[in-house]
C-alpha cells in the first residue's frame, strides 16, 4: 500500500462543469475532473501521489492522513447565545444533557 492510499478521497458531480470531480481532504487545493467517477478518482490519486513525492523530495512536511490521526473525542464549539439557549431548552425538554443532544444531532447529519 502506498502512503497516498490512506488519504480521504471522494468524488462529487459538478453541475457547473458537467463532470465528476475527484477531491482529497488533506490536499484541499487539488482536484481532478473527468467524465467518469472512476477517472476522477484515479486522477486525484495520481495528483496526490505526485504531490507527496514532490514534498518528500523538497524536504517539506507531508500532510498526515485523516485516517491515521488520533482524535480525543472532545470538541469545543462557540455558538451564538441564542443557539446555546435553544440547545439547553431542547436538552432539558428531552431530559438529556446538552452534550448528548448535540452529539445525537451531529451524528444524524452524516
């Protein structure tokens, strides 16, 4: 397995371009367009492999894949006071903590 195989890739359809676009989360400025999703995926993987090799040769830092990063599970958010109040009321009415309610709401947005 190549190091660039562990990055977070996705392919989306672009109505504007009428083509599929291959993207990589760790390399947000890179993309590849193609007529097929398979071509867009293969293209973005090739571009990322080239970028990783170029960074390595230049001695520059290479982004760590999201898949290998460690996450604490703690997320701190700043929200408007009205949103905080609304969440507190919704949690109280549901009989759960704000943390549990927010976690459930985030989980349903996938």
